């Protein structure tokens, strides 16, 4: 729960994807923000972080090319700054 999120849903395969070099990537969640933007969220377990960097890069590129209309959150249990997922979300929405 976050005050800026109006509603959210789980992304299902085939609903929305981003291109990768040899396949596609389906972000885990969409959240419609109260200001009309759409947040994409990919949740990763620590054991997958190193092997999934291409997805993180594509999500970051998506965010950049959206001109601020679609932030992308690469959520992990604890990030390199020690932040939990809730704090990662708070910080992402505060900066975008």
C-alpha cells in the first residue's frame, strides 16, 4: 500500500512485455498512480539478481524513454543500500 498508488494488478504473460535480445520480459506488476502515470515493477529474488541484469537495464530504458510517465522499480528484498521493498517503492516514487 502506498498513498500514490490508485490500483495495481499482476501482469500476466501476453498482456504486456518488453523486448530482450532473444526473448521478451514480462514485468511482474503494474500500478496506476493517482497522478495518471503507470509504474512497472519487477520483483527479484537475490539468487536471480546477477542473471537478470538485462531485464533491469530494459526496465530502466523504458522509464527513461517514457519521459517520466512510466517509472520502473527493480524490487529486491534488500537492495545495496539496505532498503526493503517498501522503502525502495517510496524512494522511487519520490524521485520520479
